[in-house]
């Protein structure tokens, strides 16, 4: 192995270790937030649960808010990853409906409800979560541009990304307002149907 190859291997191992530690902190924090509540959980508790020092936690996150926010900040990445895993052949919107169906079906109902309550217990995190919807739209839009690079489709992709993220936000709000009486998948279908009806009615009135 050459010196250059050795450096690549070391950097790869270092990055993997960093990612594993990052995920371990998130997982430990999530379990504690759900079991004890956000306010009752300290950074020391999270460090102990992750089997690392408090100082190490600070290398990854500046505060509990940052940890909690990181858990809620992956929507755009999840949508983009789901899109990349879908086969070609459908329109952008039809493809994203399939992506949302898969994501919604994978969410444990009880855990989703509890975690949302944890999120809502921090006004600072909740405000940042709402602001991040714009970032989620941009992440999804860029992934869609990669799938459909035709410049003529740019506005369609932009509008689709906005609609998809809005559907997710509204469905999650309804899901938690109803305390999980209907599945997230069912609520997403309902929101898409409502969106379609609004468009049909609006165009008919033009």
C-alpha cells in the first residue's frame, strides 16, 4: 500500500468512526428524551448512555437543542435518498408519492407521536424545525434536478418539491393533532387528494 492509499484508508476509517459516534449520540439522546422527557435529560446523561465523555459530545453538538434538531433535520435527505432508490418511468410527482408512501410506512406510530411531543417541548427547536422546511425543499429539488436534468422541467420540479414538503408538514401536524388515530400514510393520501381537488376546482373556475 502506498502512502497516498494509506492516507485514504485512514481518512475513511476516521470518517466512519465519526459518523458512528454521531449516530450513537443521536440514538442515545432520542431514547432518553422519550423515556425521561427533554428537560429532564442532561448532556451528561446522553454522554453516559453513549459511553463517551461530555467533552466528546461537544465535538459533535453544541447543546441539547442541536441534538434534537439534528434528528428533525433529515427530512430533505430522507426524501432525496428515497427518490434515488426509486426506479425511473414515472412523473416527478408520481415518483414522490411512492417515496412518501415508503417513508410513512416505515415510521413506528407510537414512537412518532412521542417524539413529536418531545420536539414541541422546546420552542427554540420547534421554531428551527419550521424554518428548516425551506432547506428540505431545496435538498429535494436538487435531488430531483439530478434525476430530471431537462431545464424545461425546472419549474415543475421546484413546484413539486414545494408541494411534497408541504404535504409532509401538514400530514405530520394532522397526525399529531389526532394523536395517531389515522396513519401517516393515510393522511398523506388525503392531503394529496385534497391538493388535486383544489387544482381541479380552481382550474374549472378560470
